[in-house]
């Protein structure tokens, strides 16, 4: 198969970089993980142009990268397979059992990973990743994070709705892979694919992350283009409608991100019939494009009290006490995973695990496995990592 990069002259892998003489964080912005989402690429280019024009004082380095170059050139979500589902151990380690000739996305993944690893090897401070996306449905921008305290700080500074638990619902995302390496990783959804405001929203997000990381002083960053949203909500995933091959899934028209839905409301149809909301809440990322395996998500607002309580519980490291609960034990091989008896889970509701960061759940051999991130990203203060 030809090298996909050779087919993508308009989208170089390295969009550019900017850095000062002072050591500091490495911020890596990535746009175009899906080929029908070019807004992040354009935003990174504009921020780099502004930095090189104004030459502000800067700690560390900003590195801007492109994701799926071949798909971006064609304007489609992906060529052979979803580029943002390939970041799983068996693919990264070459044990996935696939044929010797790589797909277009597999070749893209190898190239992008090589650039990321080289940048990480040369860094002189902690690393922050900003993964820029857009959605097929209309609606306001929002932030996606793995539920760690440093991630929360970056996300809250963006002043947009924050989604907890989405990372744990999706296997093989770049965000998940980098999170497991112990880095701060922020996913930012800037709006609808074709919306002119999506680029502006991404630009504002990039400036925000650069100032939160300590690369830029607030006065050296341009004023945010989109107005801040006072009292932005924090929400958690309650339901994920995952599509299977041959489902013939069709979303009902007119849904937008964060639109309220009621239990029993008709949301979509597939070959099995009608698909109705399992509970009341708000709909997120309803699928209005030909490619993709995520039909929609249902989310619910998390009260601020529980967010504050989670901070104190984690600082006290009370997760160490969870194996003392009846029916809960540590996984013998995975330090960040607990094995839970399903009958116990009925009594010790998942909210307890959520408070302590255990948001990823899966069923294996009649047991419930709940996991949290093992590596906690380093906290930033004035551009320097705290121990």
C-alpha cells in the first residue's frame, strides 16, 4: 500500500512548533484525527502564525501535529478503519493478528506515534496533549477528560461543559493511550464539523491550555474569542449506544448536543426497530454521518458537591480502602483495577467507585472489573510540575 502521507501534500504531519529559551511544559496539539474534522488543524495553524508574529515570552514548547492526513485530504472520516480506535496494546505491540500489509490508518498511526515519542524523549518538562475534534450534530463546545484531578484543572479553565466517563467508554482512542502513559490529556469538541465557529472555539481552547500549562502569561494570550460560559456544567456518561455491523442505524432528525430527552423518547431506529431513551437526561453526539460506531450517548449533570468531595477523597488516597469492602478485591495483574462481585455492586453503587476515579467498567467471567488511571499526571503550577 502506498504511503498515505504521500497522498496528503496539503496536510503535513508537523504543522509547526513554537518555543522559548526557558525550559517548561511540552504542549502537543493534534487536529484531524478524523478526516472530516479539519477545524482543529486550521486552528493550530492560526495560533502558530499568531505566536510567530507576536513572539511573546514562552516557557517550554508548543508542537502542532496532524492526525489522519489521507482522510483529511479526501474529506472523509477515515479510509479503512477508525484512526481513533487503533491505540490499543495489541496494535501498538504488533500482536493484533492482522495481515502484514498495514491499512492506511495503521500507517498513519505508526508515523504519528513516532513523532510523539521523539518529542516526549526531548522534552524538558511535563507533557500536555490537546486532542481537537468536532461533532456531526450541532451544539455548544465541550471538553472530554479522563477523570484525574490535573485533567480537571485544565478542563475547568476552558469554561465549557466537561464530560466525565467518555474516555472510559471508548476503546483504542489516542486520548486513552496517552492518559495511560501518565500525561495530562484534554479532548476538546469545538462544535459542528462545518460550523465557522468551530475553528474559533478551537483557537480559544489552545490559548487556554497554553496559559494553564504555564507556557504563556495570561496577558500574553489573545482574549478568548467565544464568550465564557459561567456556571458550566460537569456531566457524566450514563448510556452509550454502540453500533454493530449491519445495524442500519438511523438517528431521528433534529437532535443537538445537550438537548434534554425523556425516558422512553424515540431517539433512533435500526433493523431491530425503535430505539428509545433508557432514562431521562441529555443527548450527546447523536450520529449524523455515514461513518462511525457510536450512535449516541446520554449524559447527566454531576452536582458540584460530589466533585468537591471526590477531590478530598482522592487526596486522602481512600481508594486504598476499597478492597476492604466485602466482595471487592484487587486484580492480581492490574494495579489500577478492582474485581467486584456483581451482587455487591447492587449495594455499593458505581457512584462510590466514580468518586475515586474508577469509571471504566467491564464484565469478565461473571465478575465486574472497575478501573481507574494508574498513572496520575503531574500537577502544574506556574509552568512547573508539582511532586
